[in-house]
């Protein structure tokens, strides 16, 4: 009997999943008869919504599809998919293809710039990107560069590069900098308090009891940091290994705690004050406390204020300016292709008019809520 129920459940699941699959492959937009599917939109949306500032803030913007941020990303993704379809069609007409060797060459150029394949892997991990995703994105970039080269001359002369250098000299100036590594033991009293209060076992605790528990945990974390400081002092050469195994700053832990070169204003005051008071190849005399917790700092190098000489940055400037020229050529082509394209919005919610209306409604609702809050605050003020 149980087996029969299980089979029925599995059959229902297959039917439901099949329905989901059909929906995800439905065309939402047609660009010159080329379909853009719901699945393509969802994949592109998740990629944008899952990265950058949205990810850093820990926001789940898909919970409310009428919120302003969701609508902005929806509009951007829709436009990008249309542009991508138009450019793909143009590349097909011109017979532009990208081989595996082309992509391998582009990857090698990037590896040479960052220093090693291991360093590239670290950078990808820090940005939440897999090697497969990176290769896919790079393939698209190589395609676009090939197309741009067919559209016009994008080479950059020495005179153009020198002019950019002189006009933007501040971009190549650096204040005093320090290169340091650190080991972090995370310790935020507010977060610890929330964790304690959210535990059902602690429901009966008084405010005084909670504060005592917070103080106890902070003390334990400080003791742990001091223990690591003592270990680091005993064997400074093993600092990187110690950081990899113990630091709770996961972004830098994989690099042995290395923060690279930074200026004083790039770090919180307590951290900068300690780091900039130290000599190269030394470890902080004591644990440094900041809003993030307890740090053990090792300064590896120092660099005085300077301006990068033109010859050092010439190639980077040329690459940047060439890329800007290529983008301009692609933008002009895109505008031209849009004017002559047949774009059909199968699902009307993705049309420019519908999205513009949704964004305006979101703005109006936001303004209404702000006014309600202001009115409530004013009323409470008058009562006083």
C-alpha cells in the first residue's frame, strides 16, 4: 500500500515538474523571431540579483516582485537579453565565431595580469563565480571584441594615452600605504546578544543575564585572539598558515590573511592606527579591537606616497581606452539594430511600457508610505 502511494506521489511530482519545465521554456519576448525564454530571463536575473551590493546586503529581492529594486533589475536584464539577441544575430550574419583556443588565450592574458592561476581562482572564489561561469562570460566578451574590431578602428595612439594620463593624473597618485595581513576573531556584542535571545533555551533569561552571557562570550573571543597572537609571535613565518586555519575573515583567510596594500582611510580607524604605527615584518604587540572583532595584524611592507610613472601604466591606459572605443562602436550598432528589429513582447509584463508603469507605481507607493510615516511621527510629536 505504501509503495502504491509513493508511486502516485512520484507520478504527481513528474507531472508538476513537467509543467514547471514547460513554463520556464515559454517565450516571453521575440527578437526578429528569436525567442527569449522565461528560463533565460530567470538565469540572468538570478545572476544579477545574487551578486554585488544586493548580495552584500543579504537582500532577497525576489520575495516582493513589486519592490523598486526588483523592477529596476528586471528592466535592466530584459534590455540586456534583447541587446544580446540582436548582437548574436549580427555575429551570425558576419560569421563571427569564437574557438576554444581564443578563450584559452584570453584566460592566459588574465592569468598573466593577476600573477598566477591560483590567484585567479582566489579572485573567482571571492566574487562567488565558478570557473565555468567565468569561461562562459569570457567567451561572450571575446565574441564582442571580435565584432567590435569589424565595426571600426579602436586602436589607441601614444598621444591619446599620454593625454589621458595627464588629464587624470589623480587616478595614478597613491597616498602612504601599508601591506598587511590579519587574523580576525569575529566579535560583535549586538550579534551575540541577538543569537542568545533567539535561542528558545534562553527565553527565561533576564536582560542582566543576557548581558552577562554577552560579556562572557566576548571575553572568550578575546582570550582566543590573545592565544593566536602568542602563537603568531612565536613563529612569525607561520602567520599565513595560522590565518588560513583560524581567521574568521573568510575572504582573506584563503590568502593567509593578506589584505594587500591599503591607505589609512580604507580601513576602520583602530585598524589603520595600529597598522600604520608598525614597521615591516612585525606583528602587533597586542590584539586590536574594532567593530568587527579582534585582530592580530602583521605588517609586511610599506609604500610612501607616490605617482605611478606613465611608462608603468601606459599599457593599462591603452587597454582601457581601446575598450571604451569598442563599447562606443557596439552601442552605435545596437541602437541601429534596435531601430530595424522586430521586437515582440509575448508576455506583456516585460514590455517597456508595462515595466515603466510598474516602476512608477512602486515609486508612488513608496512616497505614500513615507508620507504616512511622517504624518504618524508628527501626530506623536503633537501629543507630547
